[in-house]
C-alpha cells in the first residue's frame, strides 16, 4: 500500500501578492528538504499532492510541511492522508495517478470540516481497530498543532532534526537563546507531538507489515 498526501492552502484567496508569489517556490523548497515527500505537485494554484515514502511516515511528513509553511510563510495548509492500494502511478504528474489511496485522500480533503487541518483515511482492507486508533490519534495531533504561532512552528520545524537546543537556537531566525527556544517548543507541546508521531508511525508500520508492497 502507498500513502498519498493531498492538501490545500488555508485562506488562499486572502493571500496578498507577496505571499502568492512566494507560495509555489516556498512549497517546492520545503519538499526538497524532506526526502520522504516524493513526486510532489502543485496544481490549481493553491492545492498540492505527493507520495510519502515510507508509507508509515505520512503523518510526520504532514506535520513537518505544516510547520515549515507556518514558520517561513506564515501560511497554513490542510492535509488529508490516504493509505491504500493504487492502480497507476504517474511520477511526472502525481495528480493524474489512480487508485484507492488517491480516492481516500481526495475525498477526505473535500469533506474535512472547516476547523480541521489533518485527516487520515485508511483502506477498508486494514483492520477496523487501526481505523479507530488512527482517527483518534490524528484528532489529538490536529488539536495540538492547529494553534501554533509562526515562532512555535519554526521551533518545531527545527526540532525534527534532533540537534541540541543550543545549536537549533542559533539557526532560529532571528537567532534566540536556547532558553527561549525551549519555551517555544514547550508552548507548542512538542514532546506530546513527537511522542504521538512516533507511536502512530510505529503502529502504521506494524499494521502495514502484511499488506501489499510499497512502490
């Protein structure tokens, strides 16, 4: 099975000229910094889609992309993850691909409540328990991450590298003290977010172990 992320920019019609100009290049730059994002495509001006490798890292990639966008452009994105089978995969234009994972991801984005930012839809072939646990975990992550400020998002985006806080504080723009950096992480509930992402990734990895091979 594969994991497809489909997203759109929150409040895209309200973006000013500067934000619109930097949106596409900003998205591409961020994706290049995340090796798990494959065959990334921006379409319709404010929508995007990509394949995540490995499949189990999909939710972490979604949170990383949201954090990077908030940190660099002060823009948020909704992300719908679909995990399922596929019929065809078009690396040059991922939006032209077909299969269960694409349908799950696209439909969930269209039906996502206005206040939500994250969604996870799993193939019916996967155990019912994984659907229930996945839904609950994503709801928790959505609540933890939806209130991030750009500074909190920048701290989280840097913290994914797992360097020590003194080094990360130097890379913060503009640079801040390690203490201030730690406060941004604490207010962003980073420890809870990190723990949740690890547990979800491990759970998905185990669930998918007996499923069809990834691409």
